[in-house]
């Protein structure tokens, strides 16, 4: 598992059986088990073993219990082995009735014996793993309680009480609080909601449920095999009724949807923001208790989690008991925007087999930070064709430098990420969030606001992903908008997954560069990433920078990256267009040519078969005309088919677009809108303004699936009032000049 060493950080045979499994037990009578199940649920739990995955879990639990405890070589391994042995034995005690007493004594012996070999202290190894082991031992004792004698129970409880008192609740408070809290529920000392634990969990989440320190520590804290004390204490609180703020909590639901879905690279594996490293493993699968109960947080979280299930499972008590049933059919995520979190874009994945050929990218922007956050507001990361393409600084353990590069470079320097800066450098790890955007079947767009990152300047990073289709390959565009002082230096850094020794090829100095993806690569050297600076920089430099990952000797490698420099004009406003085009032997690179029209910069992107895309930045004050298109706005990206017809157009913060050849297509608006249209369907971000849509034979407009009133109309155009917000758009067209009830919709 990619985060295993990151430190610092009711199914039933009948409906009645489901009710029994899920009904909480009163804590007043002192009966056991009480923490995650009742004794009355044993028959239904045994009935589960008739089907998978429960049958395999049962067999493994019995085998692991009989195999005995395996001593560990260090504190973390001792804790993991204690957890494995006690959890399997407790589950076997339920499922293997003839030998229930034998399995119960295995739990007893684990508590009274090897638990004493654990060291408790105030560093990660002596805080989180021991707390996790104590949590699991408490839950296991609760299950086997009635199979032990009174003297045996008393001895186990006395030993656990001693260890609970040694659990530290400092910097890793959610682990300590989880262990201590579970003990308090077991003993009856806690009967009211645990605000300290709840606040600890929630403080690390954005308002949209994105973990502030990135995907790797999110997985470690909310799904990791060696620290599920941090998140499955909530299952104890929910089952007992002590604290019911978790399963139905919108932020926690969103967390698990994000964690098991968009937080992954398109091929499966962590996307590197914050303390998070890239890895060679693809299409990750995990056998971890929190994964199996993901549907507790809704069907979507459950379906995403199911895509991570391994083919072989272990007999873990929590994996077997806490889920209400098996996970639903697996599903892969689609593009999604979190205003407080970032934009997670990816091509649709109809099957697992599609993962190695798909493309995706992320714009990171959270409005808060925590200890594992980096200076990566408005940074991007790209993955596709089964490789990490554009990476950030990574991670190789808390506080660790790598050969040639300090911990400060990795953790606290914006130059080590795919960021933009001005002379003032980054002053915050928290940004202004994603202020607008939308996703569509072929086209995704998001605008990230730097917020407090550049205290004296303003940066809007507009991230666009054009999906591939049957004829044209996928690529990305950065439309950066900067407000700085006259003459101030503006710099962008872009880090391909490329060894410094390999270097980056200069195809056209100051304009086009190609990196070979060969550092932490699945198939080194087969995929390339071309950088095209459509807006002319004053300089482009190839620099060396460290990238941290456990998969390199010494914990990291030295990579080669590009730094482009621009000078703010007298107005201080500078717009930049940068095209990022991945390619390999199956996906050809487009031919890109720089354009300069009326003081605006851009490029054409020529695909095979005569399809041409055009990207432009503009001040937005006056119309700009090129190659049969006219627009007024901050940015334009449009596609022309080989026959000259418009395929799609996107205008950011603009008031018009029109084709000057071919069928009339475009819009005019009274206020600045961001609009994408592909044929008769698209997306719009509106301030609340009137918009005229132009399209052949259009006569009505739908917003968000509902017809809206027409303010005015004419041949091939309709005006409507578009309310403030983001809306889907559909233009209804007549098949011919017949009555309007005869509608043809593309």
C-alpha cells in the first residue's frame, strides 16, 4: 500500500436478521458484546458465511486464529500482528461455534502476553500503532467476553486499563482519542458524544470533504490498515448510539466519495499533493476494514470502494461485522469539482481495462491547510497512458530530506510543485478555492483563485481538460490570469516525471519542449509530455529539482523541470496560455503553432484528419477575430472540423462568440459568462444576465433540463435570462420550418 509507512500522521438471510445486526444495544445493562454487535446477531452473522466475501473471511479467520500469534520485529509490526491475530480470533469465536472457547482464549492470550511487548511513547511508532492495537484488542475482548471466565475477563480488563493509560493524545489525537474513547464506551464511562474526537476528524477536512493534506494521509487516516482506530471508533459510537454524527454527515460522506473515487489517478494510485508520493503500482486494491463498510456513507462511496477490493480477503472482525452487507457493484468516478478542494478531471472509465489508456488531471485548491499540506495552491498534476505525467514534490516520510534536497524543499517550497508565483513567493498553503467551473462529456473547466497565496498579487489558474475521442487525443490547457505590479516577474514551474539525467528536449527554444516520462514509470520512456508556451515567455529555464518517493534510492530522485518567466506589462495584467500535450506510440501529438493577434497570444492545435483547435487569451475588452471565429472574453478554446464547421467553443468570462463562416453558431450576453457549447448542449456560468444563443433553427432553450421563458427570438437565435450560477444548457431546434412542437435535438 502506498501509505503504509507515512508517519506523523447488514447483510442477513432475512430482513429481521438485518434489524438485529444493526440495532444498537443499551449500555446500561453492562452486557457484552456491545461495541459493534450484539450476541443476538450471531446467527445472522454466521449465515453470511454462505456467500462471498464472507465465506473467505470465515475460512481465513479460523486459519489465522489456529496459526497463533506471530511476533513482530518492530513496534509497528508488533501492533499489526496483534491486531491481525486478535481480530481473526474474535471473528472465529463467532463463526466457529464448536471451538468458540479456544478462539476466545487466543484473544485473552494476546492481551495478557504480547501486548506487553508494545512500547508506548510520544513519537509516531509508539503512538499510532499501539493505539490501533489497543482499539482492536478492546473490540475483540468485547466479542469473546462471555466465552471467558470472570477471572480471565478481569485480568484482561486490568491489562487493557494499564495500556489505555499509556496512550498519548498529543499531535495524533484521533488515534489516542479513538483507543481511549472505545475503552470508555466498553466500561460505560462514556455515554455522551465525543466532541474532542469529532472535532479532530473534522478539522482536517475542507467544507467539501477533501482532506487538506492530500490523498495519501487521507487514506492512512480514513482507510489505512495500520491506523483504523482513527476512523472506525466512529462505528463504535454510531452502533452504541453514543454519537450519531458520522454516517449521515455530508462532509464525511463527501470525504469517502472523494477518497475512494476522484482522489485516485485515473489508472489507480495516489495523486501527489501534500505529503504524498507517486508509485509504480497501478490499479490498487486494498484489504482494509474501513473499505468494506464504505456503503455506510452512501451508495456512491460504496461503489467507488468496490473498485478497490482485492481478489483475496482476510478474516478481520471489523471487515465482517460492521458492513450492512457486501459492497455494491463497483464503479469508477467521473470528473468532479470541489469548490473547497480542487478540480478532479478524468476521462470516463467504462471498464477496468480502460484504465491504462485513459487521461486525467487535477487542479488543487483548498481554503484551509494542515500539517501535511504543501505550498501547492493552484498546482496541477497530470496522469495518463498509465503514467504519472506531471508530478509535485512528493513525500518519503515525515521530516526526511532526500539526496541533494532538503525537507524544506519538499514540504515548504512552492517551486517544488507545478505552481505559479510572482516576486512575492507563496505566503499560504491555503487558497481561495475553485470559484467557478463545470464538467462535461468532452470538456472540463475550473478556475482556481490563489486567495491569500500571493499577498500583493492575484492569480486565477484556469484549468481546461479536453478529453480524447475516437479521432482526437486528450490534452490540457492552463489559462493563467495574473494581476501584478508593472515590471514584476511572473514565473511558472512545471515538473514532468523525468530524470534530470534524461533532460527535457528543446523542440523550439522558448516555445516547445518535450519530456520523456521515465522516473517512477510503469513503462519508462514510452510516454512523453510536450509543453507548448503559446504566450511567449521572456525566458525558459531547465532546472533540477528533487522529487520524494520511497520507490527511489535514498527516498527520492532528481528530476528535470521547466521554469518559464514573464514580465508584467504597465497595466500589471498578464494572461498566459500553456498547452500540455501527452503522447505515446498509440496517441500522436498534435502540431502546435503559436499565434499573436491584436496583442493577444495563443496557438493552433492541429489534430489528425484536419481537425484544428484554437486557444487564445485576451484582455477581454474588444473583439478578437481569427480563422473564422470572433470572440470577446478572457480566453477562447474552440474546435473546427475538417469541413470548417464548429465542433465546440469555450469562452471564459466573455460576452460573445461567433463563427464567420459555416452555419451560424455562438452567443452574445449582457454580462460576462463562461460558456461551453458542443452542438446544442453545453454548460454556462452566469452572473445573472440575458444571453442570446445563436444556432441553426434554434427556437427554445432548456436550463438544467427545464424550459425557460424566451425573452426575444429571431431566425437562428433565442434570448433568455440565465440566472446566477452554473447551469447545463440545451438548445431546442426545429427539424425544419414546421411548427415548434416538431423538435429535433442533437
